[in-house]
């Protein structure tokens, strides 16, 4: 059997992965920093690759500013 790679994350998973609050995930979506994909009226997912790019961008910006907090 081939391994199936996960491509999508729910908002709660994104918040845990980025160590941010759930409301911040929705703020990022409303600001266009993350693209939400609505699967149904109750299910919204985010592309893992886009989440990782956002994380990379945050880390680079933190390094530029000399801050040690994520």
C-alpha cells in the first residue's frame, strides 16, 4: 500500500502547528495571509504548503528584527 500524504489542515491544527490562537488563524484568512477552502458549511481547510510558507515568512521576519520570540 502507498502512503497517503496529508495536504490539508483544519483551523485548529493550523493554530497548533503555528503556535497561535484559533482566532488568529481566522484573522490571517480574512487578511488573505492564508487561503481558506470551504468543503461544506461546517468544514474549512487550509493547504499545508501555504501554512508552511507563512511559517517560513514569520521566521525570516523574526530573524531580521533580531527577536527571539516566534
